[in-house]
C-alpha cells in the first residue's frame, strides 16, 4: 500500500525526491503517512481535497482486497 501512495504522489509533485511515505500498524489498522515538500502539499491535496480523497479511495480498495483496514494521513 505504501508503494501505491508513493507512486501516485511522485507523479503529482514537482520535487519527487522529497516524497516520504511511511507505514505503521496500529491495532490491526494500517496508517500510511505521506509527506512532501512544503510547496507540493496543494498538488497532493488538490482543489477541494479531491486528489487526497481519490488517493484514500484507492488505498481503501487495496486494503479491502488484502482484508485489512487502512487510512491515509497527509502532512504532520
């Protein structure tokens, strides 16, 4: 799941080298954290949060296929 979010984020931002994705297990729930360069947060979130919402939907589908629960956190 981490790889999916990293792939999408690197395609959206101007500074793909600064994309950092971490994955953490919290009581059966996978938390994927995405950090990008300060200037790129708007590109990852999108107008009205549409891109972030789409990334969360893709993450949810991937998690369901693995019989898991996952969430995406963007930023700190």
